[in-house]
């Protein structure tokens, strides 16, 4: 029992100490310390389960697309919520094709679709392209032409070379031990050529062609798309982000039933409240709640009690995980926590690294 508790504590501690976590805004504090955020998490997961029929073995009874938004100010916990939803979807939704992406770098829709595909994973960290290659049994050269014909049927009106190139990319697939695509794998080049460098319509068609293959070959009948930092589009010209919105609406409608043979899909956008208002004004048919947008969840600002709770939890985790043999004095911990809280009140976007180092010193002064 003690060994099990220590392992669980060590796993939780790794989340707090991870490089990504240290660079996240103060949202990382929320989910284990605040009931209201746990409530939002549960509500979204419930809607995800309903939309994807997670409790049903095999394919859902219907295909469709469910779109919702999570909004809040910077540092309100949106990125952490996206992380937890992704982690939970991978563990709790059967044959779920998960794509989880933060909008950084190129913000054109084809590039976003390209980046989403490159993050794709199935439960237990299985790479979906690796599983698709196994389903086609491409190790046997006699199956190459059969696989090419299947892909051609899934690709619809796309150029016939799409099927040839996709099968060739699958044959040269290379993934690491975590199921991620290797940097120089031919599949990355394929996705860049057929999606990242295309116009909206061709990129969407190629993206959907791949999803149709995934479903047709029984790789996945459920799909979750999580797009974080959606407000990154606000630096674009209004005509550019309106063009992005229209493309996103086309993708939603295709997934929602306009195209056949696609997986049931849950889409969540994570953005600041002000940008979602801008998006709704630009394209109300997509972003108005009650139209295509099914729900909107709002993350509230961090409260002091939640922040102080993190200190207590972190110190306990360090102790239980065997990182330190004592827990810092309560009075000293409270003084340090108060000082860190005041700093966060001044700069709500302060990264977690400063807080993390403070916590480590509290847990083990010798560290």
C-alpha cells in the first residue's frame, strides 16, 4: 500500500515538475484545488461522453460534430483544463483519436490541421498511423495496391496521387517509443504537402480523407479535437481570421454530417473571453451558443485560497514521493506563499517556474 501511494504521489509530482507545467500560466494550480473547475471539467467530460457515446462498445450509433468553447482570462486555467481533458479522453474513451494542439507559429487553417494530425494519438499512446499501417498489412508488398485503392475511395475527389503518396508515407512511417512521429518521417512530409501547403478546401478534404481511412479501417470511430490558445488569431488581419472561421465552419459541417463515413467528433476551442466575442461578431453562425456552438464554459480568476492550497499539496507530494524527508515549517511556508501570491497579483501571466522553484525550496531547503 505504501509503495502504491508513493508511486501515485511521484506521478502527480512529475506533472507539477514537468517542463511544460513550469511554463504554463497559473492555471496549472486549479484542477486539484478548486471545486468550481472540477465541476467544469466534469460537465465537459459528460458532454464529450454523450456526443461520442463513450459507454458504447464499437462504433457510435451516429456520426456528428459537437463544438464548444472554454473561455477565460490569461492564467485562468484553460491550458491545464485542455491538458486534463486530453489525458482523460485518451484513458476513458474507447478507440478515441485524440488531437491536442496549441495555436503557435503559423495560424493558417491548413497549418493548424497539419499540426493537429501530427499530435494524433489513440488510447495507451498508440500512434494511429502505425495502427493504420498494421491494418493494411503493408509489410506484405501484395497489399500495397489494395491499400491504395481503399485510400483512393476514402479520398473522394482528391487527386489520385494522394492515395499513392499516403500509402508510401505509411510504409516509411517512423514513430518513437511514445508513439510520436519522428522528425524526418515521410508522413510529416506528406501531411505538409497535402494539407499544410494547400488552400482551405483542399486541406480540409485531405484531412477528412485521412479520418475516413481511420474509421473505415476500424482504427477509430471517435475523434476529439482540442485547440488551445485560439485567441492567437487576434494578431491576424480581420479578413484573415474571418477566412479561418469560415474554413472551421466548413470543417465542422462536413464532420457534422455533410460528408459520410467520418468519425463522431468532439471539438473544443480554448480562448480568451474577449476574442470569442470578436469571433462571434465575425461569424455568429459558428460561435453563437445555440447555433453550431453547443456550450460555453467560463473559467474564473484564481482565488487566494486555491493558490495556498497548491503549496500544501505540493509539499505533501514531495514528502510522499520520497523527494524530501520533512515538510517545511507551516509559518515559513505561509510567509513564502503570501509573498508569491502578491507577485502573482501584480503579474497574472507570470509563468509557473518562479512559483515552482519557491515550492521546491520550501519542500527541501537544501535543493
